[in-house]
């Protein structure tokens, strides 16, 4: 069995903590077993690890999420990177091509696709393992897992069974009749009476089934060629393109905790602490949560049923039930993300100015974690000034290697080659100045520190200076 985790989404529903680069699955606001806060993706990854399933799991994601995944799950996680976001069909097709041509997975082996962020019990992943056996025993084209609903919800799609359930090797399953997408509550109640299940986005198939689909669509089955022709894959959902057109589908019911924590109302049900970050929340504030990523305190007195979330991207104050209307009142995509996590640490935008002459000034507070490093890089459109406010690091600038620490000021001109490795956690105030301050204005020459140092040692005029 091979597992594909789908990690996508733009994170709009949990604004302002989530944004175009930090989707909901990366927010570290759930309580972990060790007492530390963890994200949804870290929770799922740990649950897979408890059943020794991490080694057979790959993550399919967009380029903008790669560093976040590595930051939270480590470099050992195997990632398939979409060249652009194109919905779940292209992502799953690319993962299938990777398993087939790069991993050498047999055509008859079972692949199970899961979302990266369900809030479930460990028992959920034990049922996922049963899905493999069900596929092999029944010979079905597709296998699904559906959640037994405990109330008539209009937020989810429903899988409607064709007949009464059957057993195979002790596993209960149904054959699938059809699907109903987000019905009203009256119809949802009637569907429950027919033993319909919530569609939780779990798909199982033999690898040959999707490889055959690619061949039918005149698409390549070799991974690199599929990458090259990625735009030829229909930009649509796997449900619509594959699942709803399959002839022989079985579904296995799951009875247990399953939640989509995609709204503030749902997410705060699983946050044990009503106040995260700086602030005060009085005892007479019932069912109110404050999540504050800013350095200024938030004080809440006698407020009920509210979510108050603050980040460098903005501040949200909303009745919990109304918080899902955020897409109606915010125009997403107009503002640059003000906070990002990267493979080396994180940064926060402190200030941004654009002058009438077109010159821009952007100020960031950057934290590079101990042992991590920036890529060896240069910029074409901007210069930078770094002021070290804490910690120590090893700095490379135009062939010179030196130690830097608190109080040091480094001027980096446009096209100057530079990198930094954190000896301890190091924090820097970075001021960028230029005509176009965009993240794409980076020319990367090397990524790993040993590779970077070797590259610098081979450059003419290299100098090593020790300075503390």
C-alpha cells in the first residue's frame, strides 16, 4: 500500500492566520501529546508514524508549500511538487506517474489518497489499512471511505450506497450507487435514512487504474514528461473526472471522530486554550477564543461566541457562526503575505513603503533556526541591510566568510552573493531597498551549507575572516 497526502489550499477561511502561502494545515494551534502546539499536518504525520506508514507515504503539493512541509515534517518527507496549482485530478495524476516511473511501484499495488489535514482518531488510519485489503478482495475499480454521519449536514458531499452492506473478511462495505454534493438539511436527513456516508476525500485504486486513465487521455505516464505537459491535464477535481465516472466503486464506513477544521467555528472546538498569545480574556467571556500572533496584547471583556485572531496580515473579530463569511468581505490576493515559515525558519514583515518615484522599502524581522542556512543567492533588483539583533551566525558575502553576531550591520548590494548559517538561533532586521521588492528576485546558486562553502572556496579572491 502506498499513501498520497494531498496538501493544497490557499487558507482563506482561516484568515488572518492563514494566507496564500501558509494554508490552514500549517497553523500550529492544536494541542500535541508532548505539550507543544502542533499543526494539522504534523498531527496527521505523527498518526501515520504510529502505524509505520510514513515510509510508504508521499506528499503532493505546490511549490509554495515545499519549505513549510520540510520545516514542519523534516527533510525525510518525500514530496511531489506540482509546477502549478491545478486541482486534485492533476495532483493525483502526477503522484501516480511518480510512483510508477520513479519509484517503480507495481501496477497491481494499491494507492490510497488522503487529504493532509483531517482531524481524526488514530482508528481512522487503521481503517485506511483495511481499505487496501478491501480493494484486493472485491476487485473494485475504486475504494472510498465514508464517515457515518451523526447529523444531517449541508457542508459535505454524500456517498449513497446501492444496497445493504456486506462483509468481506470481517470488513463491512457497500457498493456505491451515486453521489450527492452538499444537499440541504432536509435531503441530507433522507440520505442518512438510506445509510449514506459523508465523503471525506479518501480514494483507493490500483496504480494501473490511474495509469490506464492517463493513457486514455493521451497523457504521458513518465513522471518528468508528465511534469512537462502538466497543463494538458484537465484542471478539475478527481471526484468529477474519475470517481463519478467509475463503474465499480465500493465504500467502507468509518465510525469515529472526523472533522474538517476549515472554519474558525470548527477549529476552535478543538483548541483547548481560549487564549493563545499576548492578551487577557476575562472569565465572563464564554465560548470566545483569542489567537494573537502580534507582540501587542489583546484584551477581551465580557464577550461571547467570538473568534478574535490577529497576525501581521490583519485582525479578525467575528461571531463564530459568521466567520465563514470571510470570503464575502475580504479581497484575497491583493496583499503580500506578512508572515511566512520557511525551511530555515520564519520571517515577519514589519513595514512596507512605496514612494512616488517607484522606489520601495521593505523591512522584515527574520529568524534563522540553529543549524539551518539561507541559500547561496543574489538579487538583481534590490540591495539589503542586515542588523543582527540576537544570536550568532556564519556569513558569506562576495567570497568572504566571517562570523557575525548581535550588533553587527551588514550591507548587501545588488548582485552580491551571500548566505548565512545560524550557529545559534539568529534574528536579523532586514531592510530591502529597490525598484521591485518581490520574492522572485532571488537567483539561487546552492542550497546546502557544505555545497555552498565548497563553491565559495573555489571562487577567486576568497577570504576567511573571524569576527565576533
